[in-house]
């Protein structure tokens, strides 16, 4: 499956996804190895470009892609 990224280059993840950079969230009641319980993932209402509560973004810099501004693209 190909990864998707938001406008800031952060990887879009589902709650049950997990990568090699998983670190448990200190507030997780059940430390399951899923993005939902990872300290790098954000599943919150502040993410306006995501349309599901089961979808979030991974804030780990190693998973981030470089964003190319449209003004920098030459044809």
C-alpha cells in the first residue's frame, strides 16, 4: 500500500497502522502497538483536512516527506 501525506508532508495513518518508529503514548490505557496508542500520531479534531476520526497524521520526522511548493515546480 502506498503512503499518503498531508499538505505539510506528514504521513496520513489509520488507527490500526503501526511502523518501526512506534513509541507508546504516556496516556494510553492499553499499550497496543497501533498508531492510535503512539506518541507520534495525532487523531484529533484540529486536523481539518482529514474526514474521519479513525484517520490521523504521524508526526515522526523520519516518516515525513519533503513538500514541494507549487511555485517551485518548473515545467
